C-alpha cells in the first residue's frame, strides 16, 4: 500500500489555479482511501492556503442538499417495509395533491421514484419559498398551498432538479410513519450509524461548534457573515447539519466499509439499488440514482452530491469501484470550490484519471438587438449570470468574471407569444420555469427559482 502525504496532495491540487474560483474562508476535508482515514481543515487568506487548528473533524457546517441522500435512504427503508412502492403516484399517499396544477405532464405521473430522481416535472421551488427574501413556508403552509404547486416539465423527458420534490418526500415520510422527520432520520439512520454530530435542529451546545457561514457582499467587494435562516418546509430538501467525520462515515456506509455494513439500516440489495442509474443521459456521461448523481470518470463512475445554502457549500464524492471517497465542507455560498476541488482530489487519488467535463454549447457572438434586457444580472447572496441574445436565441450563461458557481446557467430561453419580455426556460436545471422581465427604477429584473436577478 502506497503511503500518501495527504497534506501535500491537497496543497498541490490547490495550487492548480483554484484562485479563479470564489474561495471560502475555511474548509474542512475528510478522505477515505486505501483503508485509511484522513482529516484536516484549512484557512484561505489572500488566496494562500494554511492549516486551521480551530476547525476539526467534528466542527459543524450546514450540508444543504446532501440531506437528500438521507431522505432517499429513508424512502427505501419504507419501501422495504411495504409502506410504499417507488412507482406509487404521490396522489396515492397524499390525495390532497389532486389540487396541484399541471402546465406540462400529469399529476398521476408524479411518482415517488421520479421525485427521488428529479424526473417528476415538479418546479424547483414552491411558489411561496423565496431565496431572495430568505422566507420559507412551514410544512403546514406547504400542505395548505398544494394548489400553488405546478408540474412544469413532462415526466421522464429531462432531468429537472426539484427541492420541492424532496420537501414533499420529507412530509410523506412523516405522514407514513406518524413521526416527525427529524426524529425518524435520527432514530432510523443517524443513531444506528453513530452519526452523533448530524441533526436538523442544532441545540445551544451544537451551535457553539457551528462554523459561521459567509457570503460575498454585492459585487464581491468583501466577505460578510450570512444570516442564520430556518428552512421550515424545505428541511427534507436541505435541512441537515453535519461534520466531516460523520459524512466520511456516511461514505463508508455507502461503501459498506470499516464495519459500516448496509444491514445496519438498509437491506444490502437496496443499497446496491440506490447507487444504480435510474435515468442515464443521452451521451451516457452522467446519470441519476436514488438521491445520488453519477458522473462517468473514464472507466469509473463517481457518485456525487453537493450542497449549497446560506453561508455554506459542500460536496461528497465516492467511487465504489476503488473503495474511496471524500467530503469537503466550507463556509461560503455561493461557492463552487467544494465541487471542483473534491473532483480534482479524487481524480488524483484515482491515478490522475481525467474526470468528465460535460460539453457546453458552442456560443458564437451575433448582433444584439435586445440591449435593454441583455447583460449581466446579479442575485443575492452572490449569483451572477449573463442574459445574451446569440444566433437568434436567448441564453442564460455563466459569467466567469464573477463567481463561477453554476446555478441557472447555461440554459436556453424561449419567447412566450409575441411579448419579448416573457420567456420559458427550455433547457437546463430550470427547464419549464417561466421568466418575466420586469423593471425597478428602469432596470430590468426577473425571478427564477426563487432568486431575484437584477441587471447590473
């Protein structure tokens, strides 16, 4: 077994021009490779990397959408107990869902499997959840407002990310078990696996170990502390807090390594099923499993899930073939660093195999006849994108001059009717969502996925 100096590995990979990214103030990392565990934490100051002794493997961060991997596990547990079938329409268990709307697709095709895999066609967020104002409705308010839910994309046609789907799955778990979601996850998953520093609601003691989250101020002039925001109905989509030690053990459970056998909380066959592709992209380069994304990495498949929430961003990645994985938790959002850096590191661990970079459209410049609405847009707490008119088509594109965090771009926009300020997103993460260009003080803005983008 080759002895690896992980500090050197991290420093060398960091030197690989990660300075172009928005960089967190602090990050914590855990690595499992060749039956070895490694933990360390770092501070980034003026783009220089140094060890941080004040943050350790038990320091608490919000892990946002990594929560979805725990929710998916709970759903498979209930399936194994006969409480549901993955092909059940949500309507079977939540008859009140019949009041929801379907701009595209059908309510009957909103099945549990499609919700787990982001093929249900549900919108990204509920209408009353707002990332711009940081206001999120409660579970009871969500249930009372099922009529405000819309199916915006045909099922099984395209991957369509939906926090709303996982919010509803969290509520479904409570409905089927008659147990609060946080208690069910704790009793049936966290405690059996010994994940003692993972929870939905931190106690006063836990908060003392919570690393403060940050965001960049407008136009990234300085770093400021982010507000602590309660997610309410969205806890099933992104409500967990955790640490690197617990999440590395969560990876060990996925790998059934180091005594973390699947049988502790889930039938081993169900764990295998959980990691299998349920939907595969047309180019076979990536796929969606239950709760996990799969990316092709030469002859190896990486299972991945990231998280981004007010003040925090994170990523978990592992290879079943090579029995290794790692987690990065950071205290900045928006921030693409955990994803990019974790992929860089695991590629190095896997003998420098090149990870797949998904093809982007070939954008060519053309005469812009829409100067009033095209340009660079900004949304709090630090999202940037360009609205461009290219070859007679509208596109939302990433703006690499600012933050490289990729949320709603690249996406193609299609005009709705003759009004040149009404669009529908026709590709990408936000497919099916509607955009209306409005104005404040003569400057255009639009709302997408709960974020208010204002033209700079």
